[in-house]
C-alpha cells in the first residue's frame, strides 16, 4: 500500500519536457552534470556534460552506445577533449598508400594474409639447393597474390584487416591504389563494421555474399603527436567519437568510466523523458503522501506504513550528512517547506541550506 501510494505521488509531480526541445536539452545537461558531480570530471563537468548530451542526441532515441566511440589520447588537459562526428580508427596509413579516399567502399576482414603453412604447422623442409628455397618462396608469394586478387575482386578501395597484412600484400594493395589498414584492434573493427554498415568477412570466394561498408571520406588526421584514420559520412549517421585528452593513462581511464556513466543515464532519459527534481525532493514528496495514508489506515498496518515513510526521510538525512551539514535541522526545515502547496524544495549541499529552486537537479 505504501509503495503504491509513494509511486502515485511521484507520477503526479513528474516533469516531462519531451515536446519542448530547448527545455528537454536543459534537463539533459542538468542530469549529466549531476552524474559527473562526484567524479574526476567534476571540475570540467559543464564541458563533459555538453559532450555527453551532444553524443546522445545524435543517437535519435536509440540506446545503442556502441555508436559512440571513446578514444583516449594522453597529452593536453581534460578540457581539450572534444566530440568528432564520424569514426576514428587508432591506426596509421601504410607507406605508399593513398592518404585520402572519397566515396569509400570498405571491406572489413579478419583473415590471415600470411599463407606460409610451413611456419604455421611447424613442419621442416629439407632442400639441397638455394633454388629450391626460392621455389618455395615463389609459391608462397603466388598464394598471397591469389588471395589479394580475390579481395580486389570485391571492387573495394579500402581494406581493413584485424590481422597483419605483411609487406608483399601491402605492396600489391598500394599498386592497386587501395588503402590497406592492418592489425586494427578487434573492438575497433567490430565498431567500424557496425557504423559503416558492413560485416566482418574471413573468406573471399563469393563477393556477392560479402556486405561492404561505405563512407563518404577517409583521411589521416593528427591528434596530439599521433596520426589516426578518420571516417566521415558513415552509413550509421548517428555514429560519433569522443576524443579524451588528459595528463596520464590513469586520469583518462577514470574519465572514460565517468563519461560512460553519464552516457548510460542520458540514453535512458532520452528513452523515457520523465524526470524528477533532486536534493531529497522526491523522497519528501513520497513521505508526505505515505504519512497521510498511515493516518487514514486503521490497525497495525498504519505502523508499517509509517516505517516506510521514515525510511524515505532517511535519504535526505544521508545527503545532508554526506555533505557535512546539520541533517536534523535541514530535514526539519525541508519537511516544513513540503507542507506548502506545490513545493519544489530540496537540500542544496553547495550553499548548505534548503533551496526552493525549480532548478534543483
């Protein structure tokens, strides 16, 4: 009975700014800043809240956070972090290969480009002359050339492989004017396949059954001292990359965790746009209604309902205690405020007082 009463009290006071884009974006900013307040990013929470909101708004209501890539690059300060529309792969373009490709057709693969079965199976081959060694090498090269021909038969201009490509196949790709990217980390190529609309292939005998990825432009960019490959105009239009900059790997790891928390909260808020005020406000609204229910309920049930109300009031008490404030005084003031009609009061831990501001998230 008490739980149902508390839920109904919140549903009557819930705020939903779904129809007003400006107000809804402002709600998202406040929610993101609240999420980041207790984290390492708290000193730059406005900057990171803006990054998180912009990234989530691009998803257009989807909760698929795979489309938001986070890259960590040591150097600079946290404030240098930025959002880039498109996909960035943390690899370099090979020697002699085109540095810029427009209207790219991308084959994403996870295949061994080394056809040297002798090494793979650990076999030993005895030969009686150097010409025989040259024959074996020639046969290996022929196998590699055949595989590259099959790959070129897909009509692509960019080949991204999870494994190494080696010098000879890379040379063949460069001669054909194809951008070949080797040893792309698995998380990177899975996301690249997702955002470009392709699939990861491992065999190349049937080009018609392989789904290629597409994007408008591939180019090499510099972030800090590192060269990276930028894919823009990808098929999944909502894809984007957040590049985190920071003094050390520890700071960047913590920043990524904090930002991920904010992205999770925001994506759920976009899904269900109803929001509530914070600072102990929801608990006091519920406690007030549950108290009234307890007074109307006869018998022992009323004691259980009262206990539910006391448990709710414990949350604003903990908020005040954690901020080093006088919880007894503040919670008493808060209860008194909530007996006024349409009260929006909550505990403002920054000023150490009860605030009646609607802005309190």
